[in-house]
């Protein structure tokens, strides 16, 4: 399963979700979805959106998205 680590990236930079949304041009609701429950309810993202967030956070996509094996 895919999990987002955007909250960790924000905390490491002392940045709020609102500031990220404002600087990246990504809707605040989208940023909130990525943070809430590690993005478990996110069904899709665009490469453009990911690119804008990575540009602001000065990171790689892999810093924001992790694959975690499902527990069976």
C-alpha cells in the first residue's frame, strides 16, 4: 500500500500545510488529503502536482511517498 510522508517533510522544514499550498499552488484540500491518515484515502495524484510540491519542499518524490507491504 502507498503512504504519504508529507507531514514528516513539512515538520522537518517547519512549514505548514497552508504555506505549502500557497507556495506550490496546490489546493489546500489536496495537501490535507495527503497528510490525513498518511494519505490512505488518496486515489490518484498528478505528476504536475507532485512536481510542484517537490519543488517547494526541495525533495524527491520518494521522500514523500512510501510503499509499505500489506500485513496479511
